């Protein structure tokens, strides 16, 4: 979201949805004698005062004096905690737990029970020198406090160590309701729970909420910069506004396909240019398939909130619910949560009136629609010297839905009709007619269930004009506006929550008032009366505004047409296996092991997943021995994707490669490949390790060489997460026996260092020997050096290569992230059948 008020105090909100089997959740009251275990990261000075820092005004000097307040994330440790908590035998031991946020140990541990005795000397430290206060209040991240029974503590700690995690008892539950903290033999905190439960001195403030002026209603106004312009010029300029422009270069920095559960990629269509209205992902079931999914959408327009925080919050709720409706979920079965951001409060009643009005507006929406809000978070730090953020209440709406019924925002085909469904409004209050809005959502949900709506989008900043344009972009389907739809207020006003829908037929509307907008076209242009605007020109206007900040363009790379290699390698393994065993090591930062194991198990293999432990020298020695033994037992070694070592600088995958160069492990790899005829597969981070080891393209572990092929930084200079089309160039590899040379697939990619680089001579040798397995290409199968098809700028568009005999295969695309109804908003076949081919090789 853009608003001038965020220029000094940028707003960033992240939202995720978690799911856990109900049988794994234990809710028990802690009992005297129970043990409190601190799990995960160590404690440092980072984050000291973070809670208060998030609610205070800042000045130009804040950057010099407030650095210690900033919490520092540790993704590898976070991933380990996720793995541990997914184990049912571990999660059922936990009676109560807290994550570490505001207040550190004093809150995360202090809230767990009425009576607690905390030994701060036992809190693991990043470094020496921390005093008792720092240990008590540090908000160092990736820590959890869990309560377990005394007899379960050793079992929990042992399980944590299996996941390469630290776990230390730091407190005990006591019968006496007091919070006691000791440090170096002194009792530095001793407070009664009764006192803590008062939440301190009760404070009061006066709030003044001025009446909104109807003539200033932002939701019904044409933006000032567009008034008086010729319609075609206004249409293009509207798309380039900071409030409206494309954010593809920002969104692609985040892994959108991790977990193999993504139903809608963030951008839809063969060109991946239509932003989706909501996040939709299937539940992460550990086994089998499910059609159950969650949908989450947000709503907030700063301009409406500046007009009236009350109306801004109410319409934020409506916008978030309409986004659920647009993807096929039922908004009337949703739950809400609010994130609030306001300027620093003073004694001025008008300042207190801003959050008061916003909260009342959100409450009015909840009462009107009968929908509860669950939790939320506020920050009163939105002041930088004399600049305030706009009064901000962002609504997030979450609902269960079905993956198979999910609808995209991208226009599906030419020759269809698009209409606008206005939100029913009470002209006296400038708010929705809540009873009519419930019927509105029920009607749209009914049309979705019947398949009468092919695509849907929601009006926000930019109005219906921007909504229609974005719907066109993904598949470059044109649109002709009807003459009666060319009224500027209809086109450009930010009528939050209004749904624009592509209809299956003329008879598709079920009892809803609507405004006909026009028809979709085969020609890639938008027609406004006598004007025709090319989609490419509009896409350039929409995408260029933030190009210098979040790039989407890079220089095209040279591409060579590699002849298709159709000869298959007839070699067989030394011994057959009805159910081949696959060894999958999990390094710190690996995050694709679950997806990889499921893909192999679905194909008929047995998996052996081993967590690499490196906390102590003894852990390392034991891990090396276990890896070598596991390779000797396996027919296949799979190196999955992730960010090993936190994506260590100067080349991701170094940690994995260094481990595999250990003589015991290297010898086991040689036996697998040279004696037993086994297979190896590396995807993304795993491909980076294979190429650093020399296993691709040479088929054996070789000394590092400056002349060897490598994988380096994307030409975009940033992480790229999207779908990529890839062409099978060679079927020499046993991994590709399920496809034909020339087949094209749409595959998720997510990496910052995926650009394949090699000299011309090496590329020619690889091509002649059938070792270039896959290339990035257009949907039609033409290899491309353009960044829209070649997301990292790989030389010759190389996406995957093999060893000389094809038995070692490395590729960047996440073929393991497969499942029914995934990535359904991007067309194309998605399953290369790699895992089935690998299993079949041994049968």
C-alpha cells in the first residue's frame, strides 16, 4: 500500500496461516513442579526494548540509538522448531507454550503459569556480558518457552537435540502464585501474580471523533490527478500511480510455492501479470491428498481512512471479505483479525479519536455481518518528528475453502461478458447496508459454486478501470468497455469491496444488481470508445513505476538452440529394488525435505530423512558417520532445496558441498554411483551443491575449479519466486524416462542464485553429450534469454544438467512441489514424473 504518510514510517505487515492436526494439540494447565524449557536460539542484546520501541515516536537520531531494539530473525532455527513441533510425539508433551516476542523471558515465560521460579543464569547466551535485566527482557528471536511434565523433560530435550536444536530448562512452576527471577544468586524480581494481573495503573484518555463530511467521501471520488484528462490518458496514468502500480518485483522476493500447497500463485496467467486477490493454499496434510484449503485476503485504503477512520475500518473489512468472495471462498464463514498503526498518542483528544473511531468502525462491520475478529496487533509508533502515518486499520479475513473450486482474477477467454457488482450502500451513512451485503455475498458464493463466474477481481485504489486492466494482463486478453461504462467516477473511484466478474454466460447473474462493463477480446488491447490502448503499453506503464526499486527487467541473455537429444541411456543398476530407498539429508536451512519425501513416497519409494546436527564436535562426527551409512543403504540420494547455512555468502550450497567432501561421505557417494549404479538428484539448493561438488556435469566429486560451470546470482539482482516454463532437451537421463524430448512444463522456481554460467566450449560439450536436460522457454517451447521466461538469466537458458551418463541430475525448478489443483492460475502441464522415473529405474 502506498500513502505519503508512510514516507518516514514504512508499514510492513506479514501474515501467515498455520494448521495442525487437532489430536496433536494439548491444552492443559501447568502444575507445580512442571518444567519450563527454553527452546531454539540463544539470547543477546538484540531486541532489548523492542516492544516499547515499536510504540514510540522517532527522529533522525533514532537510527543511531535504537539499533538494539531491532529483533534479528534466524530462519534456519525457525525451520528446525517447525520440524520439531510437527512431530506428534513431541507436540503432545507440551502443556502450554509461548513464543518470544515483546518482553522476552519476562513475558514469554512469565505468562505460562501463576507461579514461576526463573533461573536467568540458565538462559543460553549468544555471548558473555549480559546482565540480569538484559536476559529478562531481550527479544532475541526464534525462541519458544514450553511447559512439560517433569517426567517428560528429558524426552523433549532429546527430541530437540535430534532436530539440531538447543533446549534448556530455565524455570519451574511453583504452587505459590509469584513470579520470581534470580540471577547470580540474587533474587532480582519477586512479584505477586495478583499484582501482575492488574496490568498496572488504570489509565484514561479523552477521545474526540469529529463527524465525517459526506462531500469529502474518498471512496466515491475520482483522484485529483486524473480529473479533466482525456479518458485514454487518464486510464494509462491511473495504472502508473504509486497507489495502483504493479508490485511484481517486490512480491517475487518471497517464496510463494514452498510446502507444495499453493493453489493460487501471486500472479496469474501464462504471462503471470494478474495479481490475485487472496492467498489460497491447501492444508499441509502429512499424507495423502486434500481438497481443503485456506483463503486469506486483506483490505485497507488509506484515503478512505483519512476521510474518516470509522469508514476506513468498516470498508477495510468489506474489502477483505470481497477478496475472499472473489477467489470462491464464502466470506460469511470467515474470521477476521486486525492490524492497527497510528501516530504517537499525546494529550490531544483528537489524536485518541483516530484509533477509537477505527476500532468502532471495525466493530460496526463485525456486528453488521455477524463475523468475529480473532486477535490483532497495534502499534502507536507511526510518528516521525512532525509526520504521522494515516490512521491505519488493516483487516485480514480468513476462511476455509476448496482448492478445486478456487477462482482466479485473470480473464479466462475472449468473447465473455464482464460486469460490476456494486456493494449495497446506505446513502445516509456512507456505509454498507449490512443486511443487503450479507445477501450480496451469499449470492456471489452461489454463482461461484455453480461455475457461473470465470474470473473475479475487487475494486480498490485505481477503481474498476485498474481492476479490469489487471484482469487482462495475465493472459493478454483484451477488453472493450461499453459506452455507458466510460463515466469517470465508475472507472476511477476507489469503490472498495465492489466485485468485477467475468461471467460464464449471459444468464449467469443470480438476482444481483450489476453494471455491464463490456466484453473480453482476442486482440491484446483495451478499447475506450474510439481509443485503443495496447496491453503491452499499459503493462509497461503499470510496471515501470517501481522498476528502479523492485526490478522486474534485466538485459536479455544469449540463447543457443540446443538440438533435442532423444537417445536414452539403457544402463541398469547393479541390483534391482522393488521399493528403492531414498536418502534425504536435512541441513540447517533445508526447507523442501517434506515435499521431496512425499514426492518419492507417492512414486513408491521408501525415504530415509536425516537431520544434520552440527551444534557440537561430537554431533558432527556422529552425523558424518550416519550420512555415510545412509548412502550405503540407499539406491537414491536426494539433495533438497532450501537455504543451507542461511544461504551463506558467495555461493549457496557450500555447506552441503563441504560436508559431502568429507572422505567417508565422498567414498560412500563413489560406491553409490560407480559400483552400485545408484542415482542422485539435486533441486535448487541441492543443484547448487551438486555443481560445487562436480557431480554435475562430471559424474564424480572433483576438486573446485575456476573453469567449472557454476550457479551464480540472478541477473535481476534479487530472489525470484514464480512459475517458469521449461523444455525437456535431452531424455538421456533415467530421471526423464517419463517424458519426451521437446515436452514443455510449468515448474515453480524460487532462488536468488540460479543463473547457470559456463564458457562456450563447456556448453557445446554438454549439448553434444545430451547433458543439457532442460531449458527455460516460452509456453510454446522456444528457449528464451528474456527475464520473463528465463528468471535468472542462465546462459543458453539452461535450467538443469546431468552427469555424462545422466544418473546425477541437478535442476533449479521445484518439481517436488506437486499436487492436485496447485498453481492452477498458471496454465501448463506441471508434473515431469521425475520421481516415478527414478523409482522405476530400479524395478
